[in-house]
C-alpha cells in the first residue's frame, strides 16, 4: 500500500487547501516530517487515517472536532487521498459531519452529513465506485486488508508507546500492550466466563432456594397438624436429642433432608388415620341425637296439624247455608242465560229500526235542501247515473280543448317575444358598425411602429451593454494602475530579501572554518587536511546551527516574497488582459456619448413598445366587436324565423279550439265547463244513493225485528219463565256470576281438603295418640333435644374437617417429597457445571489454581509480546552493532503479583540479562523503535502479508549519540528496500541536515500550511 497524494481543506489546523505530493517526497525513499509543536504534524497522519477509514485514532475521534476552527464559516471540510493497494489505484474523498451556516437552521446552523466518494483509475481515467459510507468502508477494508487499529500500528509506528512500555513497571505494562494489540476481545471472554459462572451459581442458588421452600412447606404442614416429630428413632443431628422438631425444617445444603422428609411423612400419615377414626365416631353420635330430635319434632307437628284441621272443619260448617243460597241463584241465572241470545236479538233489531228511521229522515232533508225531487229516489238515481256516464265520456275532449288553449296562449306570447327581439337586434347593428370603423382608423398609424419593435429593443440593449463596458473599462484601468505600482514595490522588496539571504549564507560559509576548528582534538587528524597539529584554529563567530537556522528563515522569507511577487504579476497580467478586451469592445468611448446613445435608443424602444401594446389592445377590441356584430346579426335572423313559425302555429291551434268548443256547448248547459257540471251531477247522485240506501236499510231492519220477536215467544215456555221481563230479572252481571262461582268453588275445595286431611296417616295417628293420652313433648324438652343434636353435628363436622385437613396435609407432604427428590436430582448437573465454570473463570482471571496469576488477556498479550520481541531483536541487533536482543519472560512476580508480561534485554557482549528499564536514553529509543518495527511486521503478517510501502516513525531521535544515530539511520534506510517510503517525525536539527527531502508544517495565526522542501546537506 503506497500513498501518492493527500489534499486537505478546513481539516484540523489547516484552514486553506493544502496539497502534499508523496511521490515527490518519496523520490529518495526517506523524508522528514517536521514543524513547530502544535503546527499539525499529527493532523496529517489523522487526515490519512480519516480518508481511509472515516475516523481518526484514539481520543481525537471522540472530540468530534475534525473541522478547522480557522476555516471560513461556509467552507466544507474535506480530505482527498490517492493511493495504490494490491496493484490498483484509488482516490477516496471524505467530508466529516459539520455545521453549515444557514438562515433557516437552528441557532443559525444546519448539520451537513458526512460524505464519501471512492474512485478507481481504470484505463487512464477515474471511474466512480461508490458514494455510500458503508460501501466505501467495506471496499477499502477488503483492499487494504487491515482495520483502522492495525493500520495505525503498521503504517504509523507507535515508537512512543513502546518507549513508555520499556520505562514502565511490569504491572503497568498491561494497559500499554492492550492499547497496542487491541486484545479487548479476550477480556470480553473473561467477562463472559465470569458471567456464565455467576449465572450457573445463581441457578444453583435458585435450585437450593426451591429445595428449601419445599422443606419449609413440609415443616409448615407438620406444624399445622401439631405432630411431635419424634418417631422413636433419633433423626440425624446432635446426640442430645432429635435433629428436627415440628415446624423446624433442615437446611437443604448442610443436613439430611431425605430422612427428615420420610419421618414427617410417617407422622402425618399416622395423624391422618387417627383423625379419620375420631371423625367416624363423632358422625355416629351425631346421627343418633338427630334421630331422637327428629321423632319429637314430627310428633309435635302432627298434633299441631290436627288442631288446625278441627278448627277449619267448624268454619266450613258455618258457611254451608250461604253456599246453598248462592248455588240456587246461580242455577236461575243459567236458565235465564239460555234465552240471552233471543233477548239480545230483539233488542238489537229494535235499535237497528230506530237508526234506519233516523238515516231516512236525514237523507230526505238533504234532498229537499238540494232541490231534488224525493218521491222516487231509486228512479232518480238511475237517471243521474246515465247522465253522468255521458258526461264522463266527453270529459277528455274538454281536457284536449283546454290544452290547446294553453298552447295557443303560449305561442302568441312566443310570437310577441321573437318580434321584439328582432326589433332590438336591428337597433343594435348600426352603432356597432360605426364603432368598428373608428377602431380601424386608430390602428392604421400604429402598425408601422409595431413592426420594428424588435430592432429598437436590440438597439437599446446594445447601448446599455456599451455603457457597462465603458464603466468596467474605467474600473479595470484604475485597478491596473494600482496593481502596477504594487508590483514594482513588491519586486524591490523581494530583491532586498534575496540579498539578505545571500548575505546570511555568505556569513555561514565564512563561519564554516570556525565550526571545523571547534571539532579538532589534539593528536587527532583534521577532517580537511589530515594534519595532527593544529597550530592556529580559526575562531567561530556564531554556532553553525544558529546561522543555518537564520539562513533557512531568510530563504523562506525570500521564497515567500517571490511567490507573492509571482502571484501579483499574474494578477497584473490578468487585469491587463481584461482592459485590452474591454477596449476592443468599445470601452474607450466617452461615457457621456455612450449614455446619450443609450437614452436615445431607450426612448425609441419605449415608443415602439407602447405602439405595440396599444395596437394589440385595439386589435383585441376590434376582434371582440366583430364577434359581437356577428352574434347580433345571427340573433336577428333567428328571431325573425322563430316569429314566423309561432304565427303559423297560432292559426292552426285557434281552428282546433273553435271546433271543440262548438261540440261541447250543448253538454255544458248553464255550467261554465263540462267538468263543473259533472261534479254537480256527482253530488246529486250521492244524495240519491244515500236516500235509496236508507229506505232499503229500514225495510230490512223491520223484517229482522219481526223475526226476533217470534223466536223469543217460541223459547219462553221451554225455559220455565212466563215472560221476557221475568227472564231479564234473573240474569246476573258477569262480575256477580264470577264471584258466586268462585265462592262455591272455594267452599267445595275446602270441604274436599278437609275430608282428605282427616283421612291422612298423620292426622289419623295424631287422633289415635290423643285418644290414648300420648301427647308431644313440652317446648323446653324439645329445645334441649335440638341443642344436643346441634352440638353433636358441629362436633362431627369439626372432626371431619380435621380429618380432611390431615388428608390434604398427608397428600401435600407426599407431593412435596416427590418434588424435592426430582428437584434435587435435576440439580446435580447444574452444580457440576457451576463448579466447572467457577474454576474456569477463576483460572481465566488469574486466580484459583493459576499459580502464575496470569489472566487470559495477559496470556494472549504475553504470546504477542513474545512474537514482537523476536521480530524486534532482528532490528535491534543491527542498530546496537550486534550487542542487544530482546527476550520475553514469564517468570513469576514477587509476592504473588500477576506475571507474564516481563521483557528483558540480553547483552550479547557480557551474556547478562537485565530489565529494559536499565537501558540508557539512546538504547531505549533503539529498543522501542525495534519493537515498533517488530509490531509492524507481526501485524502485517496477520493482515495477510499486505505490502506496506509507506511508513511513519515517531519522535525519539534526540536521545541518540552520533554513532547510534548512524546505526538507526542505517536500519531505517534498510526499510526503503523494495521501494518503501519512510517518513520520520522529528525536531532534531541534525536530522534536518541529514534528510534533504522534507515535509514542513508551518504554524500561523490563521491556520497551518504545508510545503515540500529539498534541503542542501551541509
């Protein structure tokens, strides 16, 4: 994996767009990343990591402040990284979520979501792969073969973390190693084992609780029955007495519950049998007392019923005479009721005759009032019916005549309406024709102006554009003069800065002899001439380091001025081109002349637009007027034709109406219409019909009355009555009949009941007992017998209840014992599993039988540390000139402390082993750098052998002496084999002199910037 290009904008400390060409930096395989503290060196590494993985390492991601505070409010933060991996070239662009200023957003801001774009270069052009965050993440993880944590350990070597590891105690190394290797999943395994052990222990505890609940329930049943708990044999416990007593359950985990359960079950069964026997005895005694009380109670009730029956017999004998009288009156009523039909028929016939006479008189009076002859209503009715039929037959002709008359009136009205409409249309046409002629005369002079309106508009637009060009030309010419002056001043200042830089450089070169003289030692050859004598060493005015720094600062100021001068020259050139272009378009014309042309063109265009607008309005008005004239002409023609048709229809309908009126004149008589005569005839016929019906009804009623009187005379002798009046006197009302019948029924029922009652066994026995003197017990003795029976029954119920409770307790104890045995048997496997998990969890967390007190996480870290130490030794041997190697140790720690993360350095010159904390500063740096490189090798191997072609190494070079630095540099240069690029992050001045290819981060008030510099080695 090789990084080619990185673009940063509004990210971290970088407010403006920054471009880093890693291909240019990698030309020599080794480059230096330097800059002041806080300038943003780490932010460059964060930008690479964010582009590839969408997040930055460590706590910096949690802050969520990826956007630069120096950037303008509306600038979007963006990182673009171009890289090659597995032979494919990609470009990934990412923008983190940020708050964009917005007038409609909350608090003046709106949240912009994170964006991602992945492109791949195929066939010389970029092809978009995806713009979804999840898809891009999955694609890059597959291409890179590493997650973010692996990438930060391999590409950004954590030398500083390993330096802290070497200086720390063995007990403090766990956090550092876990941060480097990311073994949190093994801690999760430890927690999972602990949770499973706790869950298993909880399950065993719940099982024990369940067993104890069953024992407590059995103890409760035992206490409820009140059994003693002693069976003759001592239960397991102390020697002084029984282990368990009633209501005292054993513990399920430290005593012998099975024996106690068996003992309690035997005791409860014995108690149940004892209570069953007692209940049976109480039931027998209760039954005996109940029988004695029942016999005394029945005898007392028999004698009471006998006394009541004798009293009822006396009352029945007193009511017998009245019952006989009622029976005779009811018999006479029944004989008279046989004639009730004939009597009712006579009365009904008389009422009908009276009613018919009244109706006949009323009908005659109506006929007289109507002036109708009432001598023979039937004959008059027949004549009226005949006349009514004739008139009814001609009624449709009268209706047709009325319809024709209505149509005739409507047609006359229609004719008048159409004639008026034709006259009105004629009066409207002349004014409309005059108005049309007036409009035509107004449109004629406007048409030539409207034809050229487009030309006038173009002339006005050209004139307005010319005025704008003249104004822009004037402003551009003024700006060109100003920029030209600034360019001359900037060129002079740049030349001054260049001269100052050359002066400082000359001073540094002149001071080089003094610097060389400082390094001379007596008896050692000079590095320039080789002589061991140094008679007169040159004096150095200043240190080479301060002069080099002054030279570098002077060069940077000169280069900055040169860049500013180039930018200003480009600006001058651009403005000059603008001025030339505007002059070619007429911009040099006088402004007053251009404005006069504009005013004239706008006036002409305005006049043409007004003429066009007015002409369009007049044409629309003329078109509307023409349509109105055509409409009025059409209405006139239609009205004339409709009036002619209506006049023809009037003549035809008048002829039909006159013919029908002549035909119906004889039938109407003195009435206005045939319908009114027909209504009058209907009223007369109704009166005649009423009179005829009354005569017929009177005749029928008289005949019925004669027949009813004859039938009554024939029935009287058979009923035993002399006259109809005598029979009417014996008739009773329905209420009286019902009352007499009910009284007789009650008397007969009471008599029958008394006969049945005195014949019953109870009264016969009571009478016999009374005759021989066997009377019932007194009330006080019966009360005493009832009390004895009640007490015996209550005792029996209590004994039965006690026996039932004992039976339920015995059944419950048996059930609880079975449940206890089943639950105890089911708990065997969970107990075994809980013991196994507890031991495993203890071992995994470094306790219990784990003599090394090494947790699972520590064990894994120890194995990883052993791998890294082996790989690091290969680097450290080269850096330390074959003296040092690193070796992992899992020796037990003192005083029972946790062990397994020990690391020793082996001195091959002395053969001794010692702790890494005893290394000097330079030796610690070499060891930590070796560990970092070893970690990169291990992680790279785990990631599937991904080829890493770009590496970054952190600080620490300042602690090395010249020889050690040379060896370390040789080792780092060895990393460049195969085209690998190594970036060193350092503040060491000598590193700045040794490494010519540098990426410099410059800190400023308005944000940091980057630049690539090629330093000439001194």
